[in-house]
C-alpha cells in the first residue's frame, strides 16, 4: 500500500487506486500522515475540516471519517483513538529511518525525506554523482501540486513549507549537477525555475554559473540585472552578497568559476569504481555454483589471458542476480581496480543497447559527462583505454541475448565479466554457463527458516514442507511467502498453505510490496513470439507438467519439426525445461508449476475459446494418430483444465 501527499492525496493498493471520495476524508488522512505517528487532536481536525464554523455534529462526523479510513487502509495500518484525538500507526517499514521493501506500506513524503537526507550526506562527503542521483530520486516522489484535494485550511497551513523543502532539495541537486559539469543541460531547466521563482537568489546564481561555463558571459550578466530589477520592484532591496560576489567574479573572469573539468584535467588514475550492490545477508545454498564461478574468475591465468566470462542462466525468479552478487563479493579482492554493476534491462520492454551499456560503464568509471556525447565508436575506444591494464570486474545483469553484449566483452587482460540471463547465451564463444535450477527442498527450507524463524517452522513441520513445494522451491516465491509470514506473525503456517493451494489465487498470494511473481513471469511471457505464447498457453492445459514432443504436436496441431522449433524457443529462455531426449525425436519436457499457474491465468485473458475447444477435440481423437501412439495424458483431466479456463461448458 502506498500513501501519497506530495501531489493529489491518494492511496494505492498494489496498482489500484483506493477511492477516498471528497476533500474531508482526504484531509483527515493527510493530517494523520503529516503528523508522522503523533496524535492529531479533535480540535485540530475540526479546524482543518470546517474552519471557524464547525457543525454541532463535528465530533460524530470525525468519528465516521475515522471509521471509513480504517476500512479503506485495511490491516496494514491502524487508525487509533488516543485522546485528545487520533493517530495513524504504520509498520516500521514505512518510517523514514528504517525503510523496508518487504513491508507493505510506503509514504511518499517519508521516502522523499529519506532520499533527500542520503543525497545531502553524499554531497557532504564530496560524492556529487551519488548526491545528484539520490536527490533526483527524492524529487521524483512528487506527483503534482502538494496536498491536492484537501481543504484550504490544511493546504494553506502545510503547503508553503513543503514546497520550500522541495525547492531546497532542487537547488542542492542542481549544485551536484554543476559539480559534475552538467551545466549545458542545466541551462534550459534553470531558466524555467528562475522565471517561476524570480526572487530566489540561489537559483538565479546557479543559472548565472551555468551560463558562464557555457561561454555565455553576457547572458549571465543579463540574468543578474533581471534579478536586481525583480528584487527592487517586489521588495525594494538589492541582491544579497552571494549573488553580488558572483556577479563581480563573472565580470573579472575569475578562474574559480570554471567547472571541475575545466579546472583540472589531470591524467591521474581514476578511483576504483564500486562497491557492487550487496547480496542478501540470508544468501542460501548454491555452494557448487559459487565454487565453479569463483574458480573461473580467480584462476591463476586470469591476469595474462583474455578476461574470464562467467554466465549464470535460469528461469525468472531462480536467483541469478543474487548468486552473481554473492560471487562478485567473494572475488572482489582479485579485482582491486574496481567492480562495476549494470542492469541492462534485458527482460524489460526498454532494454539497454550495447552503446547504452558502454555509456553506463564509462559513467561508473568516472568519465566526464562531456566525453559521453562523443560518437559510439569513440565511446567504445574510450572504454577500452579506461579498462586497459586494470583488474576490473564487470557484472552485467539481466542480459537479453548475445547481440546485446557481444561488443562489450572486453578483450583486455585482467578484467573479468559476470553475466546473468534468462537466455542460454549459447552463441557466446568459450563460455560454460552455470545453469540454476530451483532450490533443493533443504535449501528452500533453509531460506524460509532464515526469514520466518526456526521455532515457527518447527511448530508447523508439515505446513512448512508444503509451503516449500507450493513455491516449487523457486527462491523468489519462497522469499515472498517468507516475507508475508514474517509480516504476519499471528498467522499459522497452514493458513498460507491453504491460500496457496487454491489455483486461482496462487499468483495473488505470491506478492508483497513491490515483489510480485506475476510481474516477473510476465516479462518473460511478453517477450515471446505470438506463436510461442500460443504454444505455452495450450501446453499449460495439460494435467501433468511433463509432456512429450508428440503430445505437444497433437495439442498444437503442428508437424513435429515445427513443434520442436517452438518448444526450443521456450527452452532457450527457461520457460520450459528439457527433461530427456532419446535422440529419436521423442523429447520429454516439463513446465514449472508456478509458471504453469501464471500461463493458465493468461490463457483465460489472451487465448481464444475456439482455439482451446479445438485443442480438446484433437485430444479426444483415438489414441493412435498420424503422430504415433499418444502418451498417457488423461483426456478427462484435460477436459477439467480446459473448463477451468472457460474453454468448454460444464455440460460438454
């Protein structure tokens, strides 16, 4: 659940907006959120809702609003009556000090304050890049004019200081961008801000500085004169000493005004980039895979031959990124010149291109922003020279396919590369991918125990085993279930077991906060060809997760070689797994049970009723067909599965 006050006052549960109605309920909610867990008195609420002319029933109406609010926010938060008023109590995960993505509530104001504080701290430490990124993220939490939809009494009292805080963060972000020599990009933005806030001297000074660094001295001086006139007409005062000193420095061409790049282009060795994001503290299992990747990335010859390339492949949610980060942390001492991590977004609609990835690597290496505007070939050469002679580890996460990263694999001694992908990346030369399967039962139980606690699992041994299997031992699913149980310590484990046992609810249950197995599976499904999606939807109707090529050909109504091609597409992206191939054209495959649950959902929305009816009719044919003897799939079970997806009426 997400509460918003930095824009229209809204509540969102998952991706659905909760309807709050008129301004009074929004005002009550906003007042409680702005109080940050403190009591808001009845008198204050009355004043905010009705001003100086409250109705005689104001206390009863406030009570009604609080009852409605309790119903709307559900069990995640508590609206508590504590005289002389009310307070809103939320889990620690919604607080500014201890954010937790695994807890169910976020508040945009608290997230804004948290990110802004981190950005200021980075700025104090001299890390302008981190400061810019964090402050930009803080500003992105705003979605419009603050406190939209509340009463004027609340808006007039709270809006000014919130807007002032936003402008102060904006000025600090611009200061960080100036330190990164982004002055050319800042000029249009600063012109807009200076026009919107003509009396704000710091913004005007930042615009003057940016213009001066763009060799526009006359424009910078003109901006000063415009500010002087605005201050005189509005307030009858002159600019302050900071702005006047800046004006004088521009007049005399003070070298101190030049940006950091202009002041110093010393050819010093760049600082080692990093550190990488940390692997989860509860990293579990995978010891054989860790050992194999460590040996590959730390073998004695890795400093004198082309770089080692470690590749981790597997289905969505199987823990590829977690394993890569764990291994990268263990071998980091062998790469003292730094470690780079780039999410190349291969499974998303907007994957990075090879050139985009090069730019990200150069940025992480500390290359000046001005150099990033060079041609693609120039950037590639710059990347090669920056990595030359440096023992650097590059982690490229979520690779789409070979074409996305082939040009980036550094051909220089000393570097190592670690890739993760849902694709097999078989066309990359000289690699031996580490293929991740779901956890063993023991590993899945160990992860669940680390999240939920050994004592609680021991009290429900049968339910804990059932939970692990209901999650198909998929690490992401186990983590989601464990996090939900940890957030609900009063739940018996068999309650979650029963919920997961309902096929139509399974994907709904496997989500918490921003972790949702449905969303992860969707990114794989939606990248498939239309023919592969159709094949997967029909295969999900089989009563057994295991099927043969002949069964698939009959179901899909395709020749065997076309069926093989389609299933190969599914195998290549780890949507379907090959179990056995007898070499005679009769391969056996399996579909993960959770992926199958997801695809059954998609079959209800994406599929065609007639298509499913036709599949049923083909499977109703006699057991011996042109494909040979059909294996032991039960037609009765298939009818049941097709009815689940509305393919045939119950009277069929």
